[in-house]
């Protein structure tokens, strides 16, 4: 509870690090990327995958930063558009940890991982991190070169974080660097 109150009192600029222009552009184009990817997913996805997508997107976002957020979660990647209209993966393990600026987030299992931080930016909870294949040990987002987006094994990640309830949340990735047009990381416990 103390963490939630502290986060509400701190100015947004104190919480968020620098966002690269490429990631800001991805966030600025969020609605267009989502709309285009949804059209591909709904028109070409399998019925079971469309049901999973609908579940992942259901529910109104609540206050993102809450005392019940830290800990282990189940997480499932859903890729919309691009190489395939819609792909729903099996669940993996993820973890949230409270920090002095927001929450650290890490996808712990699977062949494609991500780690970074969720901070407040202009009234939104925004994830900035580094996606990478399991064999890599990438630097933190803030340590990557300014013009870096992807080398095929490591990429910058940016997403809008929405907490739906104490047991449901989602990360929404507009225009990921690889494979798809929009990714959703559905989080449950």
C-alpha cells in the first residue's frame, strides 16, 4: 500500500527514464497498429485462437500500480498480424518486482524472453525493455545504442501495461520489431 501511495505522489518525470524516438513513435501509432493487426487476426485466425484473443482483451483496466502486482504470474504471448494472422502460444512464467520507479518485469521461461521496467508516462503505465532469445544476455534498455531497434536476436520492447484485476493483466506491444504487427502478453494468476 505504501508503494502505491508513493507512486501516486511522485511526479511522472521522476519515474520514467528516456524513451527512444523509435519507441515513442510505436506508442504514438498504437491505435493504428492495433486496428490493422486486429483486422488480420479476426479475418484469418482460427476460432480457438480468436476466443483466446477475446479473453485476453476483455475487462476494463484498473489502477496499474497496486500492492498485489508483485510476484509470479503465468503469461501467454498472442501475436497478431505480420507473418501469421493470429498465433496464441502456451503459457510461460513471468514476474513483477517493485522498484523505486515502478515495477521491474521479466518473462522467465520460453525461447523468447523480455525484461525491463514499467513506469508512469503521461498518465499511462508503459513498459520499456529488451526482448531477446534465451541464449543472449542483453544489456538493459537504457544501455542500448540510441538508434538500436533489433539485430534479430535482441530487440527493444515497448508496451502499454493494463492491470485488469488482482489476477489479470496485459502488456500491449504496438509494432514489435520482429515477426508480428502487434503482440499481447496476457498475464494471469
